[in-house]
């Protein structure tokens, strides 16, 4: 309820990630209820600073007034904030473990490369999430569903084949950067996930019928 009221963009994102995660978990035979629950709660830490996250921004971007280091701290901090809020509200440990791993120890590339352009000696560690990589299939599913939903949100009108190619590239990038090294997921699983995510997003973003008449009965132009 707090997300709906204070960070509606994050609420919508979390709901979408939950849908993708549940579909993927059913297909791979993992715990669908567990990963769906973790998906609903994985970004509750954004309640601390909702305006710093793209999905909640309406009136400008507050990162324009921050240094790259400060921006990275705000973004990376949402995972620890999520874990702290979950613990205070007695969210089960199994759910918290998955939540804490949804970015692994990945690099916040956008801010890092901008900072590096200004200072070639900038520390990469400042721009990495300080958490464990996914170590269960459920945690891996959440990481990939979160990545795909965030990246594809602005590309929902792409043709299906292009959409699948981009989703596959996102999954391969996580694999190539070692984020999936500690979990029991196979290359076959990753191919299945690309298909599942593509179909799931197609179902959500399918074209709506354009009605010929408005609510007052007049024909639309």
C-alpha cells in the first residue's frame, strides 16, 4: 500500500516483475510462490528516496544535482533499505535472501562510466552492489525478470523477434558478467527464460482495440 501511495512507478514495476517471475518459475519447476512474493517486495527500499528512481520521476531528475558518487550511493542503497524494511516487518528469511541478491554484486554501469569519463582513476567498487550473487534458481529468476522488465519498459512496441533478441542479450550479459555463477541454472534454462519473458511481455503489452465511439456517443475522428 505504501508503494501505491508513495512510489506508484515502483509498485507497477514490482507487479510486472512478479508476473514475469511467477511464469518463469512455473516453467522451470522452481518455487513460484516464493519468487513471486520476493518480487513484490524486492524494491520496497525505494520508499526511502522514490524520486531518485526513473519509474517514479515526473518533474525532472534529481540526479542532475548530485555527483556520480552520490547518485550511485542513492541507487545502490535501495537494496539494503529493502532488506532493513523487510526485517522490521517480519518478512520471512527465505524471501529476504532472494530480495538481497536481485542485483548481486553487479556494476552500476551508467554512473560508473560517466564518472570514469571525468576521472579515469575512479574506484569501480564504489559503483558495485555489495551483495551476494544469486545462489538459488528463484534468486536468479528474480534478477533476470527485474533486469528485463526495467530495460524493456520503454521498448514495448518492438516487434516480437526484436524484443526476444534484446531480452536474450540482457540475459547473456548477466551470464557473461558472472552474476549467475553461483546458482543452479543451465543454458537451456536461460533460453527458456528468454522465450517466457518475451511471451509474458507480449501478453501484457498487446495492442488494444481502438474504439470508434467516445463515451458521449460521438464518433471518434
